[in-house]
């Protein structure tokens, strides 16, 4: 069993944090936990970065857990059909 790497996400560094998580997934089999507690909304660049992360996770069959997601962010991710590839924690 691999380790879990935690990425604390905020709106100001959203895209760069997603890119860091993507690089981590590309280089290992570790599971990833994204803490969205500091995210109130996601712009189009952020959604694109999440979609890229989801693609890598699916290809590697690595679990990506997301915690601290507010209802408006969850609804946005649901519209993008991203919840099917992420595991949401309370």
C-alpha cells in the first residue's frame, strides 16, 4: 500500500496545486488527498487542471480523494462529470 500525499488547495494557487498533484501522480502510485476547504469557486482554468488530473488518475488507477468541498464547488464539478473519478470525503 502506498502513502497518501495531501495537497491543500486555495483559490489563488488552484491551478499550480493541481499541476503539482498531477506531477505527483505521474511519478508514483501514491494516493492523493485534495483539501478544498479554502476553495469557494473554480474557474475554467481550474476545471481544465482538474480534468487533466482526473485523466492521469484514471490511467494509473490511483485514488484521488477530495475533502472540504462546498456545495457550489461540488455542483460545478458535478456539471463537469468529475465526481465519478474523485472520491469525496466529508
